[in-house]
C-alpha cells in the first residue's frame, strides 16, 4: 500500500471526516440516495431523474445556465461593491475607474454582460418549459414561481441600469419609472386611482403613488440612486435566491425534470 493510500484511509477514517461525510463513498443506490439527502445543496435536487428529461436537446440547459449566471453576478457584484459608492458625487467616477483604473477592470464588464445573458437565459428557459408543456399539473405551482423569478430578473436588470449614473441611465429610468404612474389603483394616472379617496381627498396622488415609492421622490435624484442600489444589491437578490431554492426543491417534489411529451 502506497503512502497516498495510507493517507487517504487515515483521513477518511478520522472523526472530523466522518462527522462531515456521514455516508462515505456512495457505492450503491442506497448510499447515493443518503448522500443526496444529507447534503445541504444536493438535497434540493431529485435523487433520480429521467434520462430523457436531461438531454441537452430537450432542456437546452437554460435553467442551469441561468442559475450559473446568477452565481457569477453574485460574486462579481460583491466584488464591485468594494469599489462603488452609491452617491451622486462618486457613482459615475467610480464606474469609470472600474473600467479604466481598477485592477481587473474586466470585472464590471463580466457583471454587465452576465446580466444581459441571464435575462436571455431566463426567457429561453421559460420558452422551453412552455413549449414542452412542463407547466402543466403537477408543476403549475413551480411555473408560477418561475414567472416571479422572471419578473425579479427584469427588476434586477432595471435597478442596476441606474447605478452608472450617466445620462443614458438617468433618462432610461425616468421613462421606465413613469410607467409606474399608470399602475392600476396604485398610480395617480392609473385606472381606479380616482376610486380611492377618504372624505373626498384622493389617497393616491403624485406624492404617494407607486412611482413615488419606486424612485423615493418626485424626480430622479440621489434618493433614487440609493434606493435602487439597495434593491439591486440586497432586497431583490435575497428574494430571488430564496425562490431559486424553492424552485429547485419543487422540481424534486414534482418528480424531477419533466420528460419529453
């Protein structure tokens, strides 16, 4: 027996190793199932899947690609937070420095293009699920979770668009946020807003509607930048990460990836 084998045996038989890896080497179906169920990440996935349901020509691997891009965006976003300051005075200069001065300036481009790629991947994943009928019972709940994740993906892209704080970003968010004024019952220009009043005083007006809540004021300003920064870096990613875990778990509970119709 070589020294490598003796070292491996000594490590795998040690108490710390057995405390972490309770099953050991999964050499049969039972141990494989226990290894999956005992892993904090793997247990979200089904123990077994249909071979026909994981063909690249069937799934397009768009769900896995979208999740991989989410991880890339999380890592690059955390690294960018070390350099970026969400203030009117420093935001644009920090973006320029991230591209031209900071070491590994490609980091910002990875985050930017990764965001575009994630939007495309999520759309293609939803299209594939729809075309293959994978939204039908018993998977209709998970389809709705996926729709919410699609909306969150678009909101991540929208909130991140303002952070460079250049003219393109400011006016794009101005146009986008103006649409919130037409939100039914919540926008002062939307249908149903005139029905909400208290003693003749309208409850929904330009200073209390959905647009005002979104941008933190009546115009795009420093408060808007700070609000979008918190939404983009904390609130929306936290909700999205939780729903992704629910999405994976539900795939397992619904019998794994749906096979070809």
